[in-house]
C-alpha cells in the first residue's frame, strides 16, 4: 500500500468550514511544520475562530522557533481532527498582535488534505521504541506491566500475558493507567476495555479507549500519533 493511497483532498468550502469549526470546539491544537524540515514541529493552540472571515488564530511559539519557521518556503499546518491527520500549507505566517499577546492569523484553506483510512491512525509501535503500560489489576490490586501494541489519539492496544488478563473484559474501567512511550508520552490516564483478542498462546491483546483526557494529555497523545505516523510513512 502506498502512502498516497490513504490521502484524500477536501475542496468544498462548506465541508472545510465544518472541519475547522469542530476542531475549534474541541480546543484543538496544530503543528506548524516547515517544508523541507519535516522533523521540526512547533505545537500551537487554536485560540479563536472567525467563520465569517474564514480565518482563525493560533498562538505563537517562542522567538527562536518563529525565526526558523520564517525561513521555510511554506509551512505545513497540521492537526488531528476527527481522528484524521489533516493538513494544508501557507506561504507566509501573518502576525496579529493584541497588546502583549502575539498570534498567527491563518486563512481557511482552499484545499485540505486528510489521511483517510483508520488503519493509518491506529499506528503500531516501532520495535526500537520502548512503549509500556502499567495498571492495577481490578480483582487482585496487583500492578501489571504490559506492552503497548498500537496507539491512536483515542485509545491503545495493550499486549499482556494470559495470567495478567484475569478480571479484564469488555466494559471494565482501569484507573490510573501509566503510559510511557520513549521520547513521546509519559502520562497517567483512565481507560475502558473495548475488546480483546488472542494473537498467540502467550499473549493477549486488549483494545482500550481513553476516558476524560485533559487538553494537555490529549495534545501529548496527538503529537505522539503524528510522530509515529511520520515514522511509518518514512
């Protein structure tokens, strides 16, 4: 499967308007990525939306980051919206200054590109990256340590030994759960088991959905998913 097979292009203004509005309602975040240096990311928050003018505001990153972005021929504006990585490009970042506050004012794009297939968004963990999950087993109060098999912004799959699966079933809630992905994620979350499957004699996989994520935790997961997707797409 080629990466381009999973990219769709949205060019209908009404649809683009609704996508941006939903992202703002969800306290959305963006990544500003200079073209030609895709490993560099500047996380920014969406702070205002003006659908009548078809423009929105994001806060500005620190000065050194702004300088780096200003040298790029174009900047990719990327976000995880409706569980789909979505992006467009701008040639210039227009500043808007209100007192001591500094923003970028970004126009709604004429064209929005999106990674469409869910298989792309639930990304596997590369073998050279350590990804662990620790939780309290609900019936014995024992702390179990498992492996994160894949990750999305809304949940993850964890790999456990059969003896660690006692008391786990669809609908069981776990809290707190400690998630660590090397260099990307280190946080405690609540989650609920949604499904399970046996992939090998000594390993069971449980799919779980995150619950009551704070905006900061959601942003950390968004960044990790996008970074893992870039690793996957090469």
